[in-house]
C-alpha cells in the first residue's frame, strides 16, 4: 500500500475501529473509500481525492452502489445520494 495512504489510514484509525491495528495496512481501497465517505469530514474527503484521485474514488463508489440488491452496499442513503450527484456533476462519464 502507498505510504501516503498508510499514513492517511493511520491518521484516521479511529474510523476503522473494526480492524485490528496490525491489519490497518491491509484495508482495501473500497473499504477506505466507503469509510471516509460515510464517516469522514469534507477535509478527509478532499484528502482522499488528492491521494487516490477523484475519478478512481468515483469508479469504486459507483461499482459498489451498483451491486445487486442482495449484495447491498454499506453507504448511508444520504451519503449515497450526495456523492452520486457530486460525482455525476464533477467527474465526466460517471454513472
């Protein structure tokens, strides 16, 4: 994992309370994005965009929310709605 992402995760490890500290470096990008979008501040979201790229975040976000109803995503409804609108406006080709 990228050292900047590792530092970012360590700086926000309270958001990953469900993950043992020795496994923080194994958090997937999808889990990182979901957690920051659900629980992070807007400054955290901006930092995530800077580290990963807004296009990558949008791609992973849409991939996650478009899963079958049986494999429901874990985004809060308000968060899902906000970032769906945000990415459609700010990331060309987002769906």
